[in-house]
């Protein structure tokens, strides 16, 4: 959820809805989303996205806070209260606080924003690269899912909708000489910045035992990258979405290149 308060004499104004997720690197925690979500501009041509020319200066998001323990069928479970927090996107000089790709700059529609340590300690944060995912190498035509909130739709528990997609270009290559792949999918507003997860179903053995492959039916999941919208303005045009490869996140964080104001 993006707000703008700089050019108004009223309360903060809601601008748009996007998706952020958590990523951990070198004991620091970051918010990951699309560059256009925080800059308020099209990442390639720089055009302002809001109809009134407003530019976001804050991002508001919900994080889960440990609440209390309750007993459910004799099992002690922790309950979570969802709280909304607001984080500045600019410093006191109105320079962006987020990090951009060190080589491709705003040609890559992904950014990283450091999450204040006090927020990390107070809330439940679940970095996607610290989840129990598998080392699955993506393949063309493979099934993937975009985890977001199409048209602001989400589960009552604030969990995202899993929107199905198919990997449409070779994951080992590049598109337009940039680290991205195309997804065959039909998406809607509210998905920008969402994580993309591969899910592969099949018969697998246990690599930690002597069980022969073929013993059990299971599935494997792996993090593919960051979704950032579809090709063209017409939702029925090509029905191809863009996913930036997960490797761009580490590149952005380690590059430590701050975003530049665009006028």
C-alpha cells in the first residue's frame, strides 16, 4: 500500500496496492518489490503512473505480531495480530532510500529497501530465502505460481492468492539482454512485486535415506523471482507476464546503489 502526503494539506492519500516480501542477506532484512511501486513511475520510460501526478513517499504494509498462545484440540498454538506499519521511502533530503540494480539501474523493475531492525525484532518476518524450499532448476513450460492480491482479493487471514502461470521462455537465457523470463498467465492489478514460486509434482525419493526414487508422490517448490506486470496495456493482448530472476535481489543488495530521483 503506497501513500503520498507531500503535496496535500489533508491526510495521507492512498495511491496504489502492490506486493512486498521479505528477503534476508548478511544478517540484514529487506523489503523486496517492484521499482515502479515505490518510484511511482514506469521503470523504463519514467512516466508518472498516478492520474494526478502523485509520487509515493511512504510504503505501508502489514506484518504479523505474536499475540498469545491458545489451545486447539490439545495443541498449544501461537496467535498472530496483523498490524500496519509505515516506512519512509525518502531520506530528509528527499533522496530515495531504496537500492537499485548496480548495472542495469531502472531497467530492472526490482528494488530492495532495508527494514528497520526494531521492526524485524518486534514482528514475525519470514524471509522467502529462509523458507523450506528446494533446489529446483526451472524449466520452460513448467508450472509456477504468482503469490499476490489480484484486484485486492486475498484470504481473510491476509495470506495471498496463488495465481497459476507457465514459464514461457528459457529460464537459463535472458529477455532483451536482461535477467528476466516471461510467464504465460493472465494477471490483474495488485500483483506487482509478488514472489513467483515453481511447483513441481512427481514421484521422489528421500535424498537423506536409501529410499529408491519412485517410492512416494510428493511436490517440490523453489523461488523463481519477482513478478512485475504484463506486456502491453490490453489484458487480452499477449497475456505474458514478466518475472525478474531471483539472482537480481542479491545483486541489488550487494551493489548498494541507492536510487536516483527522477524529474
